[in-house]
C-alpha cells in the first residue's frame, strides 16, 4: 500500500503533483522568455519608428515652408498675370501644385507612422504585462512547491500549526524568490548580454582576419578584451551586491560609503558623493538592507541607463524617518513612458512598500533623475 503523507495524500499523487507544478513552471518560463525576446525586438522597432517620424516631420516642416512660399509666388503671379508669360505662369502653378501633393503625401506618411508607433506601444504594454504575469505565476509556483516540500512529511500537522508561523514561512520563501528573480535580471541584463556580444565579436574577428589581415583583427581583439573586462567588472559587482558583510558588522552608513568607493573604482570617470546629516542610528536588519538595496539600485540605474558620471547620495536622519535622495546628472527619462516598463523602478517600489515607506521620482529627458525615499521607523526598534 502506498505510503501516505499526513495520512491523507499518497506519495505517488504528491510526487505527480510536484512534477506537474515543475512542468508548468518550465512552460511558463518558455512563454516568458519568448515574450521577453519579442519585447526587445519590438522595442527596437519602436525606436526605429520614432526616428522615422522625426525625419518625416522635419521634411514636412521644410515642405510646408516651401509650399507657403510657392503660394505667395502664385498669388503674386495671379495679381500681375499680364506681366508673366504663359510658360512662367504654368511653371509657378505646377511648382505650387507639386509641393502641395508632396506635403499631402508627407502628412499621410506621418499619420501612418504615428499609428504604427501607437500600435507598437500598445503591443509592448501587453507583452510587458504577459512577462510580469508569467514571472508572478512562476514565483507563486515556487512558493507553493517549496512550502509543500519543506513540510511534506507532516502536512496535516503543518495545517494545524499556528497561522502566524505559516505566514512567516511563506513570506521568507517569497522574499527568497524575489531576490532570485532580481539576481536573474541582473545576470540577464549584464554578463549574459556581454557574453553574447563576446561570441558575436569573436566571429567578427575571425572574418576580419580572413578578409583584411592581422592588423584590423588585432584591433578587434583589443576591443574584445575591453568588453571581457567590463563583463568581469559586472560579475564582480553582482557578487558584491549579493550581500556586503559590512552591513551586519559596521552598519548602514559605512557600508554605503564602502559600496560607493567600490563603484567608483569599477567605473572610471564616475564621481559619487555621499552626505549624511542628523544623528545616525542602527536600524533593524530589514530596514538597513532595504535602504542599502534602494540606494544600490538607484546608483546602478543612474550609471547603466542614465549614463551619469556624477551621482550624489544624501541621507537625512529625521525624528521618526530616514530621508534618502539619489540624484544624478544623467540623460533622464520620460516618466510617462518608463513608469510601467522598468523592472528596476518596480522593484524599488516593492521594497519601499515592505517597510511602509514612500518613493518619489523626478526625471525628464536631458535633465537627470532624482529619487527620494522616505523610510519611517520608531526609536529603539
């Protein structure tokens, strides 16, 4: 007779259930990866369409100026009709008519491109929602399977345990899965992309050597070495990001200073400034870790996405809260477009909500970015 778990669930059924959950997770992962690939391709296509719209608009503005000038010339010819030959009148009319036709075609092309842009934006939003739902489902499956496996020998007894303990266990697993998801994004966006580029560049070096000789190939090798160096730097950064030991030993402020020194060392030309005012305090581990991760993500986004070379982190220790501002001189972004499309910003909002804090973002294209975090706490927590 099959062994039963907790007296109710046979081993065979329990294992089949776990296998089904694992298969479902793999299927969702495939869907997520395909959607992510489509998202990247569509995002590049959207950028091309935006460039095309800009070119068409510039050409349209020029055509409009020429059309207005041609109309004025046509009005002048019409007013003094007898002063011009038939050939001159015909030429002026044809020029004005041709410009009007070109302008009409231009406006039609602009309209089509804008419709195409809007359609791509809607599809991108749908894909992003699909990716987020897939990740959420995988996370839920991981939580469920981990919890079941951890207590599989005595499920009935676990059900009868204190509900608070169960909720706490589930929360620990959720946090673990969220951290794994964050790390997977870091590796996917950083070293994984760089390694893919290394493979492409190695093929290019072989082709360059065959077609152009050793000298151009050596130049490509120099460029490849720099790319590998960047990948190594990114891997070291991720390793350091996993858990700085000084956070437990020295506290939040010394750890942030050390972290920013490390970032400056690995990113030549980038200047980071740290300011702290008020009476510094040691906070519970959860709060210190949250603040460290928020600053970490803010700096990472400023360098990687904002192309910033001057970043300031300012902490103000107030009566019942810590106020943290991360400001940079980078390229900024359009908040209306990026708001629901950034995994980094979404992760920061989630972290802030866990400690009942608030996040304010101030950014626009060409004007840098300011992140403002308010983290409440009680004295002697």
